[in-house]
C-alpha cells in the first residue's frame, strides 16, 4: 500500500470515528448537559466556535479559511516528503482531525466537544487525532536518525 493510500485510510477512519461519536453525543446528551463518568471526567455536549480551547471564538469564515489553508500546506508538505518513513501517519491523523472539525464548523458553525476533564477544556476525537498527529509529526521529523 502506498503512503498516500495509508494517509487517506487513516484520515477517513478519523473522520468516520469523529463524526459517529459526535452524532451519538448530540443525539443522547442535551446541549449543555453532562454525564459523570469517573474521577470527575464527564461526557458533555458543548459547542466550540473558536479554535483550540475556544481561542478566536466567533471567527466563523476566517477560521474555515485558516483550516483550509493549513490543510493545503499539510498536503504540500506530504507531497514533498512522502518518502519519509511513517510520514503518512501524522498526515492522515492531521487531515482527518482537521476535516472532522471542519465538517462541524461548516454544518453547524461550531465544533461539538464532549470529553471534559476537570482541569482541561472539553475536546473530541478530531482534537485527539490532531494532537497525536502533531506529536507523531515531530517524531517523524526529529526522531531517531534515518538510515541511508
């Protein structure tokens, strides 16, 4: 399987998982409500109309344009570096996470967040994919030396 196919498969899996869980949350928890899980961790149904941690709330179209530009930059990076080992993994995670949140933003004007730790802003599956995508990208770029 090619690096492009692997990245696409990861991206599609992230979008499907993200959108499925968000739909489940929206259909089973009223907006603004919370369900206690354990250790003060809650499932919530909240909307974030900003970016990470609610920054730039109300950014609307500007945030969509920014997300599309970031995705374009990521695709250019991937096209230039697809021969690097494992580069398909962070690319797929980042594209899938960004696309999952972009779908919400275009459809609803805000992103559905549902995992709420007492000391951290609420987040979702797409946010998890983006976080692991950045960490994995750092590893791919700066990890152990590559063999010639």
